[in-house]
C-alpha cells in the first residue's frame, strides 16, 4: 500500500504559512535575526530563527483568548497543523468516516512555560504558577492541537531530539499501512526557549553569526523554532489533491555517541541506505536531498562524507534550508518534509544560503540559487538527532 | 493483531514486590493486598548497577533514571539470543532530574559557565540511545512521550513492526522517575487530594513473532477522553474484534489506585466483568504515566502455568483522559 501526502502546513522564521515560506525561499530571505523573544543574556546578540509573531499575535490569529496560558510549542503546532488539515480539506470530509490520527514530534514540549515556573519554584516550593507547569510534558501540546482539530481516534507524541518530526511521519505511515488508521497528520513542533538555547550554547555548537551549512568556515548552528505537519493518507482515500507519495522512511540509531556523529558518517549512511532499500530505489533516482545540514562542524562533515560514500562523484542537488529557518529541533523533520514536498510539486530546488567554500574533506557543493522548473521527482530529507537517532524520509511525485 | 506476538522476556525495577529469579512463577496470591494507609510516595528498589553498567565513568555521568531504564533493558535482554530489530522506549516526563539540574544552574549561574552534561542527558531519547550504545545496536530506535499512552504507543509500534516483518524481535519498555520537585508539583496540583500515590518504575519487554513463550500479547486499544459509556463501547468493540467473550476474561488487572477522582471509569470496567478476578497493583508501584507497563509485567509473571488464567485484560487510564486496554493470552504446553 502506498501513502499519499494530501496536505501540508508550516510555520517558521521565514513565514507563518506555506505561501509566505515559499516567497521567502524564492527571495533568498533568511529569517535569522538576533534574539528578541525572551529575556536572556543572549538577547539582542545571538542570531536565532524566531517565528515573527509573539504569543499574543499567535493566539489572536488562532482566535484563542489572550488570557489563556498555552505553551508556544502548542500555539506554533496548532497554526501549522491547522493549515495542513485544511489543505487536505479534512474539515469538509467528515462524511468519509476516516479514522484520523495525530502524531507530533517535539523535543522541548512546554518548556517555554516551565522555565518560568521553575525560576519561581526555586525561591520556594510553594511558589510558581501552576498553570505554567501543567503543560511541561510533551503530550500537552499534542493534545491541545488534536483537540483543536477534533482528532481523537489516535493521538501520540514522539521525542527523539532533532529527528522527532521525521520519526512521527514514519510512525504515522506504519499506522496507516497496518490498517490502524486511514489518515494521519504527522510532523513536529518546537518553540525557542532559554533551556535549549543555553543547552546548545553550553555544548559550544552555536554560531554567533548566521550559520553557514556545508561551508568550510561553518562554526555551528543557529537555533530556530516552528512547526511542520503533513497529512498522510491511504492511497484509496478520496483526497482532493496530492503533493506526492511518502515512498520510504528509515529510522536508525548510530549507537556511537550521545551527542556527536561518527566523522565518517556511518549512521547517516545507514539511514539513507535503509531508506533507499525500503523504497526499493537506486541512488540515481534521487533528484534532491534536503540536508540535515545544521552548520555544526561535526554534522556537516559526517553527513557530507556519508553522501559522498553513497552517491560518489555525482550527487543530486543538495541544500540545507537551516540558514533560512535555523535548526528547529523536533520540528525540522516536519518543516523540511513540507519543503521537500513543495520541491516535488513545483519543481523547485531551494538555495543553501551563506555558502561560499566547500568543506575540504568531502568537497560537496550545495545549490546556492533558487531553482525553478527543475525535474524533481524524488526527494530525500535527512533529520539527525542527539542520541544518534537518525532518520531519512523519501518522497516522490505521484 | 492477526499475527501472534509472544512476550519472551520481561524485567521490572519497581518500588515493591520481591524479584523472583525466574519468570512465570507468580500467582495472584503473590501480590500483596491493597492497603492505602502507607506513605503516598513510592521509590524504586534499585539493583546494584555495577553489574550492568560496568564503566564507572559512564555510570557517574548517568542520572538515576537513565541507570534504571538502561539496567531494566539489559536485564530484559539477558538471555535473549539475537539482537532486537528495534528499541522502542516510552516515558511521560523523561529524565526529570537532569532537566531540573540544567534549569537550576541556568537560573543560578545566569546562563554562564554551564555544564552541558545534564542538558545532553535531559533529552527524552537518552535511555533508548544508551541502550543502543551499550548493546551496539544500530536498529530502529524510537521514543514515545505521550502521558498515559506513551507505553502503549511504543507497544503498538513494536507489534506492527513484528507483524509487518520489519523485525523479528523488538525491545519495548518504559521508564519514569519521581523527583522531589515533581512530587511537590503533583501534590500542589491536588493529584492525591482524594487518595492515590505517586510512583516510578522501569519495565522492559522483549517481543517476538518467531520465538514462542507462555505469554501472547494479543492486542491493544486506546480511548481519548471518552465518556463512561463510550469507554464500555470501546471495551466491547475490543473484545469483539479479538473474538473474545466477556466470560473468557479470567483476570482483569485494573489500574485503580485508590484515587477517588479516578474511580468512576475503573468501577465501570470492573462491574462490566462481574465474573472476572480483579487484581490491583498501584498500591505497590504508585501512579505514573507509564505504570501500565508494570501491569503488563505482572501479567507476564502470572501467565504460562497450567492453572494460569487463559486471558488477562489490562485496563488503565491516566487522569481520566488517556485510556488503554491490553489483551494477554496464556499459552501452556504440557
């Protein structure tokens, strides 16, 4: 059974919806700017990919009462999931009796609120607003988004760090293949917060300048935030439009190190190989790879080496979109799945911003210009995370 | 599930209950009777981790819950022949003490000079990753983190992988730790106002479609925010789908933990099976998001003898919102 993608939705630093994102991608307009969202020693200095709407604006757009305490992770997720849900015309398809599931990936959950609670709680255990802690767990945003869409057949949350969104998509496809559900909205959401910003800063893999994925001079990543969801359906459903097939998904663990990838890229190689195998595909059939490409010295070396080992001297079009959005952690698998499907639907290749010099080790040269009218039939999207959790999705034209 | 899935290994690190040396030796009589008079907080009886996590430096870096989860997984895998084709973990709140530690230093040090180790180990997939690293297993690796369905989501994923031939055996487990802060918060939120207690634990299972065992994991069902009547309907559909009569369920492992605010649904289900022996366990474990994994562990210990119940139904809900059923079957060869 093949799985069709019938709807997409996204919000990130480069747009509050798919149309805005496409315009920014075409205009080579990055969303990376100095931190402004919350109080921090990094405010005004460290470049990040903030969604250009504060919580109040997001709530207003979603017609949610501003007095309600809802995590930013949930607000971003609602925005993107609602767009995908509407894009697949699901609100008008209630009479089809579809069993619909919602599977969301997130790495921080409601941490943007809990960190406020905890600061007060540290002063005294009796302190801290309880409404800022009840959404701490990862399931909270998922349930709020699902309830908004009226989904209750199956709801769950995946958290495998930066591959969460991609793994949610893989899990969703399996649920449809096994006849457990007819349709799944899958992807991920994550909000910027002090916890992750300082966590990545403490690891010394954050660049003080705009990130330069796959460039020799790269110094690290810029954190971002956002959400991206796609609607997966059984091929036999009566979906009104389609973006492509989800041909294959691979999830592996490099079992090498808690935070680093092996420099030769063994895990990335296995992930891509397994995805090709599952989809019964040859390397020459891949037209474009949306790279994980975070801009850290370690990732871009490992991922590039793996691509060289797998694709040899003539790799397909390559680009990382993280210089646009920043690294959106648990959301990037969802957001980049949306970008990959747009590449197929409209024949696009997105530029890898801020690239000038290839990495000495593998010498890969990503696309630096926005490409239109390309023959993009099959796209690979990589998402690699802490813990060695590495995943690859492959989408193809119908 | 159409395919028969066997539970070929099970382990538990839990507050109470003697650890018997071999599986399938329990009867319902081995479970101490319910008493809700003791403390409202249960902490695990932890094994000596040295035997499992031999590298002292690694052991020092790991927080308590990482050691608990990893050790439970290694205990479950000990004696297993082949490497599992998937590692699927589940947790409601993840590595809480490391999360708190990083948050605390972040606030106290005003974002300066932070040690990254607690941040690294605070991610929800830390245990799954550590299992992979310590057993050198590069297979499918996933972590589910959804309140009261975290564990069942992991089980379902694993069962489908076996049914679809994606793996021949899968390791599925859960881990949860109770910290002083989380206990404070739960108390302030009034979770124990009307009974019940807070707990923690780690349980792991090896599932196989190939190797047989006395315990068959037949099927699962989920309900999100049902009314009591919708829940009964869900239970009836679940039995029907698996061609099981009410009277065939010889034992019900009920998640009732003495919390009055959560009693309505348990009462509904227990009364729905008037002929069935009801076993409860939360007085031993306390309550937590992934506690139904302990119910499954209990089920595996009871199954497999000549006088074992032929079918066990496990029912649990988390704070009246996430409801799950697990159906077990005993396979006994003379």
